[in-house]
C-alpha cells in the first residue's frame, strides 16, 4: 500500500486549470493508489495553499508519508506523471 498523496491546487478562474482537468482525472484513474486532494484556492479557508507556499495554479504537491517529495506548477502534464512515479518510488511502491 502506498502512502502517496497528491494535493492539486486550482482555481475556477484559471484557464490552464480547466485545460488540464481531464488529464488530472486520467491521472487519478491511472494511479488509484495515490490519495488525491483538490484545493480550490478561491475557497481555501484553512489557507492550505499559503501554508505550502503555492503561488501559482495549477500546482500539484506530492507527499510520501507526509513529507513533500515533489511539486510542479503549470500545464505540463508529462511532468506530473514523472513526479507521481518519483513519489511512488520514494514510498517504496511497486505499483507504478
């Protein structure tokens, strides 16, 4: 079992966020062992984005056992695939 979490920061007014939304859904299906959390930065009462230093959307931050192991901002979906595999490897998952 993997302890990888991906936190996806987005905004409803962000054009690139809308463009990559289908790819994010594909990532969720392709990597079901990853726990996904979605944070709308326009409705973030706990200021999660600010606490993690997220200044640009879309951004996905990857964690292994609660420790950040990677992040990327932007619409380059290929980099998200690479970071998921890196996070799974860091957590010792053989399911990649």
